[in-house]
C-alpha cells in the first residue's frame, strides 16, 4: 500500500437531507457529519504536523476543526463553488497552518507510518523511504507543506487549494513546483531517487 492509498477520504458527500438537517442543528445529522469527516480531518492535520514533530497536535486540531465546522455549517451553501468535503478540509488546513506557524518545529520523531510490504525487508525499505520522504517534507515551510499535501496526498485541484489557503492560483502552482523540487533535491542529496 502506498502513502497515497492510505489516505482516508470521505466515501462521499453527505446527502442533501442530512446536510440540511445538520445545518438546522439536528444532533443525529451532526453526529453523521462528524463520523464521516473526523478521520479525514485528523489525517490531514497529522500529515501537516507530524513531519516536524507536532503529530500529537492532530487530535486537538481535529476537534477544533469540527467545532468550527459545526458552528459555521449554517452558512455553508451546497450550491456554492466548494463541495462540503473541500470546505471542511479548508477549515482544517487553515487551522493546522496557523498552529504550525505558532509552534517551533521539533526534531522528527518516529511518527512516520511505514508502508505495507510483503516481506520484512520490503517493510524495512518502505519504512526507511517513508521516513526520508517525511523528513524532506518536514524541511519545507508550513505553507509549502500544506500545498504539497493538499495536492499530492489529498489530490485537491489547484483552484480548491487556492481557495483553501486564500492564495492566488499562480502562487499555488509556484509553491507546489518549489516544494516538489526541494523534496526531490533533498532526496537526491541523500542518494534516493524519488
């Protein structure tokens, strides 16, 4: 399993009736929303924070995101430009970025998920590669890391990333190109071909 395959995304958007009920404050509908989006929010927050040793903040960021989502849900327009999942992940990404800007990065710990492998040797090699990639991503600025993760892990389109991070489309593209180049250069310097 690759890192990309391990990403947990919501299976689908909430149906219209459940969304309307959640917007009206129905506890059962809000519970459905939380159950549907809690794990993808945590995954995003962890992927942004763990490479710089702040993975333990993912749970708090997830809770903060869910509180903000529930409070702002009545203002969400399902006919607007963003899907519900994009809107929710936007809130999570902004909260995570703000938190990362406030925190001092710590040395990378053992908080890197190893990819599944058929043999112990493959498992070890995959884990080592994952650690090197995570360390390279961890060297990026929080802003560059957010763009890279939202595009390459969550596969959001450029417009959604621009909206999520309040950036111009060209800025998203240039940050992504620079982030990818920096990760490739770091890996190449370590003798690893990406």
